C-alpha cells in the first residue's frame, strides 16, 4: 500500500477508535479505557517485536519515562474530552498540536535568539487559535467550557510529546520501542487512576469496545509509522487531518451531533493553520519534520 493510502486508512482507524472511546465512556472511566488500550498495545507490540527479532531493551530509559509521562497525560485528557464533547470537537482540539508546536518553535527562537522567526508562522499560529476560539464558542454556550479546555490542553501536551518522540528518534530509538514504553506508561497510569476512581465490571459489549480501542489504535499507529517511513512528511501530515473529517461524519451519523457554522469554520481554520505550520516548520527543521508522530 502506498504512503498516502496508509495515512488515509490510519486516519480512518483513529477516527473509528475515537467512536469506540466515546461509546466506552458511558460505562468505563478514562483511566480504565487508557489501561486496556495500553495493555492491548503493549501485547501487540511485544509480539511484533519478538516476531521481528527486535529487542525492547533501551539505552535511554529516562527519555522514555518523560515521553510516556507527557504522552499518557495527553491521552487521558483527550479520552476525557471525547467522552464529554461532540466527537469532531474533541478530535479537532487534539489536532491543534501542530499549532502548539509552531508556537513552541516561535517561543524557543525568541528566547534563545537562534534564528529570526518567520512572520508567516506567527500568522499561521494566530489563525489556528482563532479557529480554536470558534470551536470553543459552542461549548461555552452549552456550559461545556471545562471540557473544551481539557480538549485544548490535550493538544498542547501532545505537542510536547511529539517533540520528545522526535528526540527519541534522533537518539536512534525505533518506533516500536517508543510505542511499547508509551503503552507501559499507560498501563501504570491507567491502573493507578482506576484504582483510585474504581474499576467497573465487564460485559461482552464493553470488552469488545475495549479490545477494539486497543487494536485500532495499535494498527493505525503502525500504519502511520510506515507511511512516514515511505512517504513525504508534509503530504502525510496533511492527510492526517482527514481524521477530523472522518470524526465529523461519525459524530453526525452515530451521535447525532449538532452542526454549527462556527465549529465547521474553526475546524477548517485549524486544519489550514496546521498544514501551513507544518510546511514552515519542515523548512526550518527538516530533520524533525520527518519524525512520525505518536498517537499522542
């Protein structure tokens, strides 16, 4: 399968996973969903690594710890937002990570004075956050501002996780190892959180949803990784935003989410700003631009 098609299918699988997360949120807590999603992912990656003859031993455990801490935090925030917001809104706020990464780049350049900041990048960031404001407006009207802020925070923390994934890639860590330790972190954090908030009993439908979340996320991650290895980073990053379109369709068809012009306009603005910011960042940091993002 070609790189663009791998990315399209991966985006569809991630959107389908988000549907399962929203359905599972009716019966399970966020910590439980993260725990079972991570447990499934760790088992699958472990089997794949053994089949490939690869080792999961790492020379940089501290880097994996911090990457897992930020990644799992972002995942929990995102799953919470999915359970409490319209599906497309929660997904779009998480996808604002590209805009946050551009903002971090601007801030770092300004503080360190390493290079002049491209004014086009500043415009892209402002455009993206204007889109965020439009998306959050309906949540304010429905008294869901807290949930919207959580969704926005998931995008911000995801951006820091992506930067750490990039650092791990430069350190020579393979994607399977990065995802494995991320999954281990999810098992620990999800288990601890569920021990505090309480575990729920299972039925066949609930188990099917939890298994689907783990399998869909893991397969999508592996396909996305392959797409970034084979294809052009900018094309892949642009196609990845199809996840918002798929989630929008799911939200309308499955959950009867209400369509507002502000939400649609905000989504389009974030997509446009994200693609533009990715293009400008790839010119400024070509090595980092080719690093495949993790799920969060």
